[in-house]
């Protein structure tokens, strides 16, 4: 029988599992797997719109005030 190959198989299985875990960690860190990063809107007023949205979410401004300021940022005339 070929008993001289027996110690090699556990080493290969161990390396296989280490490589699989390393691949999963790398994929998670690089965004290939798991939650996707939120896309940041681009544009000259994007940061101002984000600040307004955060203030509105915290309840620091009313509906009317929020929509008025957003329409000013977007360039709409009311």
C-alpha cells in the first residue's frame, strides 16, 4: 500500500481551509462579498443636501423648511 502519502493529505486539507478563510476575509474587506458600500452622490450641492437631510432626520427643521432649502439648492424657483 501507499502509506507514505498519508501525512500529506491532512496538510493539504489544512492549507485548503486556511486559503478558503483568507479568500473570504479578503473578499469581505474589498467589498466583493457582503454589504456594498453606499454610493456617495456627486455634484456641487451633494454635501449640502446630505447635511440638510441629516438635520431633517434629526428633527431640527420642519417639512416646509427642508423642502424650501432643498428647492433652493436644486435651483428650482417657487
